[in-house]
């Protein structure tokens, strides 16, 4: 792995995976309009436990 890219705070943002959620669900939560709400992501994560 190479050096991580430099982020410009005026143009870029970074997403870190803090919840123990499958990457597929996180991606769906960020890309599907009906999944944008944060509370829906939390519900998915809690339902998996």
C-alpha cells in the first residue's frame, strides 16, 4: 500500500467505518436515496446484532 492521499478539507471528506456494519450496507446507505437517513443505517446495524 502506498501513501494515503492528502485531503483538501474544502473539497474532500473522508468516511471511516466506526460501526460494525457490513461494507455492502454502508454503501447502500450512502448511495440509495431511500437509505440516506442516518437512522435507517443505525436500524440496519442494530438489526444485525
